[in-house]
C-alpha cells in the first residue's frame, strides 16, 4: 500500500448486492431532502470476494460490540430492523467475545 492515505468520505446510505463470485457495496450520501425528494450522491463502490466480505462483516460486528461495551448500546428502531428482516439478529452483537 502506498504512503498516500485514501480520501475520507461520509456515507449515510449503503446498498449491497452479491453474486457467487463477489459482493458489491455501494456507498452514497443522501443530501438536501425537500418535498419528499432527495439528492443521492455516490461516494464509493467497493467490490470484494465472498471470503473478504464475510471477514469484513465479522470485523464490523466485533467493532460495534466493542463500541457498545465502551459507550453504550446503539439504539435502532424495531420497525427498521423488522423492515430489513434483521429483528432476530440484534442479539448477536451482545454475544461477541471481545477477548478473542
């Protein structure tokens, strides 16, 4: 990796798609919401192998668990979790072993 750091960017929207060969993660920033319309600016597209995507998911889970242990639980509306079909997955974060 070069000495030059990548450009930092902020995203508040993500879309994930996958195939047997790779996952594509599109990051965007939703701005200027007026009159039920929004400006969506693409930020980055990251393509990863299924193996790298799974490692990323596990690393994110561990970091969120550490954050919640140190700072407090990140509250999410149950309607959002249910809409995303994630309502029964929320408890996994509390079960992450931070000592490994």
